[in-house]
């Protein structure tokens, strides 16, 4: 047994058993009392070869308490520091972030208008302002010669005011793209707003729907809030596009859109996924 193999040279700073044998409050003397002291009647005092175990044990307890206290106190202290002051990751304000195309080159309005339009059924996203906050990039204008769609929409950029960006995380329980994605006209025949809206953003998880033409307002539940909208800026000197702000409720899963992950930096690159489609619209 472990205890028996440790009888002569235990790996502890001192023999704890002596504390039990000689508890604090008792005096134990070792060594013999000289005969002359016995004769002189002074055997009650301490001699040079006597050990006051009370003092020794108190010292041992103090050392033990210090060791335990230092280790335990450090852990408790660190825990209290974390609880009272959790580490914050995020940004102090909304940065100006340049959007980059799928190949890493600067994204331009001209490129968006030529690549994407009302009928595009691909999930085009970019992260902003944090690395775990994806947003749809949409151009709601119809293809050349086509009709329908939406122009001059709230906060839309480009010559027709049709390029917008919304959070790609559902406001119900947080399903991200591509579970939530943009549905072009005809994908799942459905109309809203008196039959005038046949394109929308829809979440397959539980059926929430949002108005892509009007600030991503909620059209069907169970979500009740709109998707946050990223404010885009068009630099007409070189046709580039920047994300500069985000409005609406916080991104789902974040108490504050600016807190909870790291900022994307000075630029954010587009990515592309295939949509997941389910026509379970309430
Ligand atoms: S998470 Fe989107 S509808 Fe529930």
C-alpha cells in the first residue's frame, strides 16, 4: 500500500502525523531531564534539549495554511476576477471596412450589378463588423431588360439604390446562412404585402420571413424583429464599396453587435454558398 511504502521518507514538507499526536495546546518534551534539575526542583522549565511541540506544530500549521491558502487563494482570486470582470472581445465602434470580391480584389458597384441581381439565388455574404457576424449582400434590381424587384430601397447604394446588406443570422433562434437565405421570385410561390412582394429572405429552420426591400422587416414569424441592416457606402471615385455601420436590433446571439468576437479588420471578403430551400412559410 502506498501509505506503508512511505513510512521513512514521505514526500511531504513535514510529518503531519506529529500534529495529530501533539495537537496545538499541549506541550511535549523530549530528552531527559538532568538529574541536577530534578534535584533542584526546576524540572517544570524547558531545558536546551527540550522541544516545545506546541510552537512547532503551530508553525507547521501556519506553513500548511500558507501553502493551501496560496494555491486556493490564487484559484479563487482568478475565478472572482473572471466573474466580476469577464474578458471583453469586440470593438468600441463601427469601423469602415472595405468589401473584397470572392477573389480578394476590391469589390465594385459595377461588379455587383453585373454579377448579382434580383434573380440570383446564391448566398453571397461578408462578415461585419465581427468575424462571426455574416451579412447578405443583395442587389434587388432586375437583370437588364427585366422587370420587378426593388430600387431606391432604404439605405440602398448604386445607381438604382438597389444594393443592400442584412444580417445573415435569423432573429428567431439564430440559424445562420445558408439556412436563412434570399429567395428570388418564383422560388417558393408566395406573396406578401398584398401580393406585391414575391422575393424575400426566408429561414428554413422555423419559417421566419423578412422583407428584403424594406430594412429586412419581419413578414412571418416566429421571429418578430427585423434583421439588422449593414449600412453600405459607395466611393464613387473608384467605385469601391465599404461597410460603415449597422442598424436595427443586435445581431442574434450577441447582446451587442460590437461585442462577442474579434473585428474583421480593414477589409472583408465575400464568400458564396448554395441556399437551403424549404417552402414552409406560415
Ligand atoms: S431560427 Fe430562423 S425561424 Fe427559427
